[in-house]
C-alpha cells in the first residue's frame, strides 16, 4: 500500500463525541484520499451487555450514541462536497444487543411527542450472538425458546459533519448534516456525500448495527461496536443540500425531518433535481422518470427526526456518472486496500 495513506483512530472512552459541531478539537487530521481504520463503540457505549443491563439504569443521558471523531479533512471549506466511502464494516465483538430502549422511545409506544394515556412498553434487552465466519446474527426470544439465524448486514446508523451556522446537534438527531439517519443503505460498498459547512468538515462516525430493519421500529437495531474502514475524499464545490449516497447500482437522496411525509418529499425532490442535472432532462421529465423507477426505503421513524431515502437505479440514467465517477475510484482504492492489508 505504498501509494495509499492509511491511519488508525481508536478513541479512548473520554474522547467520544455526543454531538456534531461545537468547539471540539479534532481527534485526527487527514488529507483527501486517506484510508482511515477506525473503531466505533455501540450506541450504549458498551454498557448494555445482556438482559440485566437496562439502558435506563446503566446509561446516562445525554451520553448516548457516541461517535468517533471529529476528523478534520484538510482543504475542506464550506460549499465543498465530502465523500466518505465505506470499505469494510465488521463487528468488533461476538455479541450485540437490541432493546425496547428507554420507556418513551420507539415507533409503537407512547413518546414525549406522541402522548398517550397507556403505560410505556416494558424495557427489555435482547443479546444476539454474532458469528462473522458464518455471517450469522442469532436472535433468541426473551419470552419463549424461539431462535432465528439472521444474516449479518453491517452498517452505520450515524455519520455526519459539523452543521452550518455554528449549530450543535446531538448525535441522536439526523438532518442536513447527516447524523443519525439509521438507513441500512450505509453499508460497505456505499459512498456518502455530505455538504461541508465548516473548515475541515469535522466528520464523525458511530452507531454500528449488525443489521437493521427499515424504520428501526423498536427504536434500536442490533447494536454493536465496529471495526470500520473508510476512504475520505473531497470535491471542491457542489455541496448537496442533503446527504446523498451511491453504490454500484443506485443513486440515493435522503431527507430527515418530521413529519415523515416531508422527509419523503425532501428525498424525492433532491433525487429529481439530481437526475435532471446528471441527464440534462427537463425537470418534469426527471420527475416522471423518478416517479416510475425509484424506491423509497425508510431509514428510521423513531429518532428526533425521521429519515427517508429515495433510491434510483443507475441503469435508467444513460451512463451519466455522479460526481465525475468518484464512487468508482474510491471503490477501487478500497479494494486495493483490502487486497494488500
């Protein structure tokens, strides 16, 4: 790997961040094109290890959803586009957990913003066995003997940069800066595009999931510490208004607000505009094409903002490359790293 800069970032417990933005010194400074090997702790900071470790007892608010960073990217200025390609995401332990979390959290229970007279759901913890060699994530029911082997599909729920205008946003909140989008699309092989708002971008990553259903309906995925490898690069100018994703088959736009229908509208609006720009199509032709060819997977309906993804197959774009083919070049660099490590 003589032509690839590789650096390692493994924070100590006191170095984790719990917000995007603010006067926090970066843990790492990198040049565009650098490969970063990083460790991320799970959303509970490793404190929930089994059924007896209720989050409301062992965790302290607001110290939830720790992120590794910030990472300062040299040359990044407001209005630029930061590209983060996920090369590899691997569980760091042979176990992971999921919970009904705190009493007022989740899509199917009373919450602070959806007030109901009924009691909140019981707080329960499930411990999953993780076997990377078998690509297995083992569900064990708490109230019966039922077990299911689910395939691993590692991803990161939280990736973002410092917000604009000096705003500080907790790591549990998704928005235009990225953050806790909780979309399963953020797996290895995906490139994330983020608009830069402050010098250096101040990238941070966390909230690893061994797998997650769309919507993250109970409030948590299969939460795990991760060993993750990313390639970080930079395009001058062209900052997207909302985070965008690209893999080998799809272009994707995101929206993260409440209500859910506005998150849907934002993601679809951005995808229509992106399609029009790439293909030269009239906006209404792009609108029609996206209407008939796009998918709309849900990221989450449990966080402080909800996230929806608009997802368009590249095959309908006539070969027009996004961001001058940056995803392909970052994918190749990631594969070179994997072949030689």
